[in-house]
C-alpha cells in the first residue's frame, strides 16, 4: 500500500469521524463542511439530498421539503407527550374506521346471503306447488266425480267398483302426502288451504270415504284425518274424531307436532 493510498484512507476516516461527531452533537456547520458543493447525502429513511442548502436543513433537523424528509429518527426521539397522544388518537381513529368499513362489508355479505337464501326458498316452494298441482291433475277423474254435480258427491252408494275404490284411495293418499309436507313446513299452510280445502270437503261428502275409510279403517288414514283438522275443514263428520296423542306419535314420531290437531 502506497503512502498516498494510506493518506487517503486516513483522510476518509477523519472525515467520517468529524461527520458522525458533528451529527451527534448537532453541529450543523461541521456537518455541511463535510460535503463538496456538488456533494450528495443519502439517508435510508428520508432519501437523498443533493444540494448543500438541503443538507444544511437536514442537519438542522428540518421538516420534509420538496419530497425530502427531515431526520426521522430525531423526530421520533423528540416527540413530546402531546404529540404522542395526538398520533395515538389519529392511528386509533384510522383503526376504528377500518374496523367499521370491514364490519359494513361483512353486513352486506350476510344480507346478500340472506336475501339469496330467501329467494331460493321461495323458488323451491313455488316448484313444490307446481309439482303438487301436477300430481292433483293426475286425479282429475276422482275430482270431477266428487265435486258438486258429480256421481260420487253426497253419495252413499257410489262408487261401486274396485277400480273406482282405488281411484278414491289414491286421491286420498295424495292428501296424506300433503299433510306430511305441511308437517315438515315444505308447503305453505295458508296457500294450501286456499287451493285445496274445497277438494277435501268434496271427499267428505262421500259415504264410502267416511264409513269405509275414516271410520272403519281409521288407523290406515291418520294422515288424512290429521289434514282435515290441520286445515280446519268445516264438514268433518262427528264420527271422525281428531287424533289422540297416541295416534299423533304413531303418525309423526320424529317430527314437530305443533301443527297437529290435538284431541279435545
């Protein structure tokens, strides 16, 4: 190593020692004197200063100017209690605001999910109603014969054939299926009553339905009997009593029974 190189190293070390010593004690002029006219100061936190005036301002602990920061470290160390309280308040406000924004979007998501669930439930119920309507349309012959003016309406002698007995039994079985759907709350009770109560009343005018089915074979038609009382059909014969507690348990042992007609 030559003498010139060694001398340069010593000068650099001396310059650095003067710079850091002046920086620690706040000697602005000594700090500025460590730089040439075209010198630049690069500081990790606040950026690069390329003119002596700005280096002087940095050394004096000045604020950020034209995009160049002050001594961030000194600013933090020199914060008083009031400044700390102020910045704590600001960060708290921003934190609360961010929490409220997150809460709002969560509420929106929950609301949209609930609305979509309600729409899905309405669509499912509409599909169920349409399917029930199609099922009843397949029993149009029994319906026509049982309605006012039909040959089975208010009749004690009709029907007389096995085929006609089967048509009535299948028709009644569909109503029992509807009772179970109502029990499971898969059908709307008021809608069902508006659309099908009159059909049940027509069935109850037939002597075969009352005597042979609901009285003599009561244990086989508990669902139909329960439906009659569930939908408040007015023309139920006094011979057909509401279900007892034992019959209720036999009919729907695992379902809710709040809609079942209790024996008086």
